[in-house]
């Protein structure tokens, strides 16, 4: 997934208040900088075991009710967080 220079650059930023759940497909191996920042309505994020890197500020501003709402499927491939 691309790195973005600022959160306003992500293609879905104008929908940030409408997105309530993220479930990324197995075809994703990395999450770029600012990719999902400011998704204030998200209640659950599910990341596949194929994720090897998560960029800076990728989820900043996401207001999950609790950390357990962020699920990373069992993996030994995550190299950079």
C-alpha cells in the first residue's frame, strides 16, 4: 500500500467519517504512512497475516473503543511497526 505525505492525500479521506470497519485482504503486505489516519468512526480493524510493515501514523486518530478492536491475525512476518 502506498505511503502518503499527509493524511489528506489518501483517496478515501473524504469518506473518513463514514468508514466504520476495515478488513484488509490477504493481497496487502504493507500499510503506508497515513493510510488510515483520522478514521474517527472505525470500530474494528482486521489486518491479515500477510502484513509485514505498518507505516508511521497509519492509524493515528482512529478512535477504537479498545485495543482489542485492532486484530492482527497470527503472524511472524511483521517486520516494521
